């Protein structure tokens, strides 16, 4: 498809930012909308060990041939999962608290379908 292995998440706009289960993404062009949909490319999400308390944790790490798939869960929405692709999974273990950041080039925000 157009977005490859992208994941979709519902989000709510707050102060020019799309807020969803795994964080926030700037979206000033959609500030007039209350509900939006985020489309995220897993290879454009950055993940790191959390430097303090975190709502996000690693659920599983799987080798996929050309990359590692790190599945991230959140305390905010039990059962929700975010897929992140990394080239090296060393240091990433199940249960580990993590921080996430989203690359604008791999993040797309659309008005939610009514």
C-alpha cells in the first residue's frame, strides 16, 4: 500500500498536537479538527531505554530477517501495540520501559472519517 507496513491509530487534537495512546505528534495544519487518524511507519519511530518512569514498555522483540520488530505496549491502553523496526535489538528486552519519538517524515495525520 501507499504507506507500507504503517499502523493506524485514532488521536485527538490538543493545542496543535495529535495525542494518541503512544504519545504526541505535532499537527498544526489540523488544529481545526478534534478527532484525527495517525498513520505511522514503524521504521521511522525512534525507541530508547526510558531515562525515568514511562507509560511505555517492550512487549516482545522478534527478528524479521532484515530488521528487528520491537512491539511496544502502553499502560494507558491495555492491549494496544505499536510496532517499531530497529536494525539492532541489543539492549531491548521484554518488560523494559522505553521512550518513543516520531519522525515527521514517517508520520501522517488525517482528519478522522466520520
